[in-house]
C-alpha cells in the first residue's frame, strides 16, 4: 500500500488528528492499540477507545486491521518482537551451549524494563482471556517454539522445546510477575548456572551417570 | 467466638437472608467471596457484591473478615487448600523419589477440574493485581515453598524449592492455561518421566556424569 501523493508533512510526530491514509496512520493506530491493550488488557479495550486515542475514526481502524482480535494480534506481534529473536540467539553458537544461550536470552528480555512491560501486558491478557490466549499461543508456537524445535532434529523436538520453555516461563512468573523471594533477588549468573543445564537437558538430553 | 444461645435452626442449607452470627454465616460469606473472586477477579469484586450474594450486610462481612484484601486471603486459602497438601505428599515416601511425587501432585491438582478451576482463578487475580499477588506470594511462600525447603536441609533449600516449583508452574501455564500443543495433549506418564528427574535435580542435585 502506498501513501499516494501526500502533502509534505511538518517535522516531528505525526498529528493525532491526521486522517491521511498510509503507513504513518497505520503506525499511530498500532501504537495506540499497544498502549490501550497494555493499560487495560484485552477484554476492557475497545476498538472505539483505540481509534479515539489514535485520533482517527473506528472505521479506519477496521479498514487497516480488521477485527479487534486481529488488531490485538498485530499489536502484540510488535511488542513480542524482541522475544522473536530467540531462535537466532539459539543458533548463534555451539550446540552444547544452546541451553545457556536460551536461558540468558529469556532472562535478559525480562531484566530489561523496556521489553518486560509489554511482555507482562501480553501475559496478563493471555491468562485472562481465551481470545488473547489463542493469539498468544499461535504466536509463541509458530514464531518461537517451532523454530527452536526445528534446530533440534529430533522426533519429539516440539515437546522438548516446550518443556525447556516451561522451565523459563515458570522462573519468569515466580521471579518477575509474582516476585517470590529468594528467587526474585537471586543473582543472574547463579540462576544461569542452575537453569542452563536443565534447559540444555530438555533440548538435547540429560547427561547420564552410566 | 461462640454462637451464643442461638435458636434451633431448620434443617437444610442456611437461609441466604440469615443474620444470626456464627460459623454458618462466616461460611456463607466465604463461599460467596470465593464465587465472586473466581468469576470476576480481585479488582472487579467488591465487598458490597459479596455481601449481597451472601444475603448479609457489608458491615457483617467487615466484622468477620476485615478488609477486602483479608477476605481475599481467607477465600483463596480455602481454594488453595488441596495444593497445601503438597508438603505431606512430598514427605510421604523415599527421598530419592520426591521429584516424582511433587510432579504427580502438581499435575494431579491441575488435571482435576474441581481443583483446577479455583486455582486458575487465583492465578488470574495474582497475575493481574499487585494486592492479590502479595496475598498469593505470602501463601505460596509460607505454606508451600518453605515447608518443601524445610525437608531439604540444605543452605540454598528455598531457591532450590522455587526452581523446582518454577518447572512445574511453567508446565502448568503452558499445558493448562495457554494450552500449547503438543504439551497440552501430552500423556501424563510421559510428562512425569520427563519432569520428575528435573524436579528431583533441582531439589537434591543433578546426577553428575563424573
């Protein structure tokens, strides 16, 4: 889609009341959607409220993004973008240290407030609303877990990837969401040392005493 | 607190409009609180709505339970009761199979719809509201994790118990809440076989190839 012969815009942020069609408007709507979904969750956010925050008509929101569910998917896909670099992070190094790289990657996303806040909003919506859970599930499965599994080349690769992810999801919940001590204040390197072998074990098999 | 010289009650369920003081009224309020918190979450539930559902005055609810936060704590403590049998389940058998017993216990609580529904309501409230998270954190820490840790007799017992719990929390989230496949449909015994060694490893140390 091209913006056509748009008049030259003034510098700075696009006006909230602009009605011109094109990528800029699309971005303004998407940012408003991210803010509204983050602040109020999936259920309590309406397309009308997002349109109002973006300074556009509701019809324009539907024109660009379709239903509320599709808009939510588009909004969280952007918020989730940092997490989608996980497969690259995993592939970028020796195979016997994949557990450590995945552990560092996930904890790193949560340690960084800029990525933690939108991720927390997604988790809250997914836990509370079936539609949001379905969108989240699809995103996590197709964009993340399947790609991790594809690097494994094992018949039960998907289940392995999910059990490894489960260890890191559980630590994220207890450390960053519920904030249980001493885990919430535990040293990052200590955690990596304890978790990396488990994640590696799920993915490629645990060392056997025999 | 004693009920005093209460008049003999008719048989059957206590009336919803009863105003007599005593354990029966307390139970009626607590059940109404559980229902309201489960259906609407912590934030959207008011003491007034709970009082109305129980057929009593709001002042009576405050008289028995104090603040909304204290009422929530009392309500989830009952819902959480099955999970509080975990320490007993852990102690009841050989120490080198504690990982398997804890894994079976947690998956069993989630597999049973009667215990899954209230647990899910608690998780939703805790993920969404800081006050509910604090109540849940206190309950999990003092009633569950500390008691598991006490059976270990190791200096880092609490962190070990939390990392073991994290593996099972993550599996619970992905399997029962988000319902990611193939984990959501995985065979229970296959899961126990894969998870028990990890839980055991966190609690008592992983087998070392050397």
